[in-house]
C-alpha cells in the first residue's frame, strides 16, 4: 500500500481548516500545512490533528504549493485547500487507490457550496481537478491564481468517484472581494506578457462570459445564486481587462 502526504496551504482559516483535516484522517499518512503566518487559531487547530505546520512567506499560490511539495516525506500527494473536504465516497475511492495505485495522477470532481447552496451547474460543476498524483510526475504550474497540477506528457491519468466538497464563499461580498483581488493579479500577468485589451474585448468578453455560464452552462438551473455567479463571472472578466487597459495607459 502506498503512503499519501496531504498538503494544505493556509492563512487565517480557523473557520474551515478543522473540517478539512477531519475529512482526511483515514487517508493521510502525513499532513503538511504551509501557513503564511496566520494571526488566528489556524496553527493550533492543525496541531490538534497531528499536522506538521511550516511557516513560510506567501508569494503566490503556485510557489506556495510547490514549496509545500518539497516538505513531504512521501511521493504520493493529495493537495487540498483549507476550505475543501473529502466526501465519504471520495474518501472510499482514495482508500481503494492506495491499495492499488495504477495511474500517475487522478482527477476528481469538485462541488462548490456558494452562500450555503450547492451549485450543480453554472460552469462550477463538475469542476474536474487533478489533486492526487505522484510528485515525481509533475508539480503545480506557474499560474499565480487558478493554478493547476501539470503532469509530464507521458503520465497516465485516472478518475476517482466522489466529490471534493468546496465551501467557497459564505457571502456575496466575499466573492466580490476575491474577484477584485484575483482580477488585479490576472491583469498584472497579462500586462507583463504585453497583452492588451481594446474596448471591444472589454465590452463583449463579459457579455460572452455571462451567456456561457448562465445559458450554455445551465446556470439558470441553480436559481438565484446561479444568476449571481454568472453576473460575478462576467464582472471578473470586465475588471481583468479594464485594469489591464488602465495599466497600459498609466505606463
């Protein structure tokens, strides 16, 4: 049977981290938490669950997660965010694959709770993520936000049954705050790549995003919050390109 190191990065996650740690108790042979100097009870909660807490300054999400990979004892990694937890079905799937590991990495579906409602459409489900893999076959890419695990070209990939439960935003305001933060990071990335945003892109890209999420991704089936997510996704696209245009004008 293989041994799995569970890796989590944190910063002031006391309202989420215990749920996450409880969900991995039956699958984790080691728990590594890389914390960005939390000022709440996050480190204390982690130590209750025998997690090894390592303090490390935060640069960006990919660098923080790749730093965490360097701290583990085992080659097989299960990477979670603090606001995520394993469903019982996914826990069972991971236990089974520990006994018979056949691929280099495994995808799973992430199901998100938004303001207390599970989102089943709107481009948010199934949100397929590669979170369980052999670290000798890949690591996190260089994206500063929305980072993903990049496996070697020859790596074999599988899929696990069950959902990774994502308790994302408790209020609409939390979502809007993250949109403002992430759109700034993305605009900086695009600016450094010398990409530009004309008025046509600023106007029509958000409209296209809303139509795709609300109609083609069936956001209307998620009711009010499907509409809110679709609007916020369009607003995120607008901010990203508007900020990019402003950076070029300022420069």
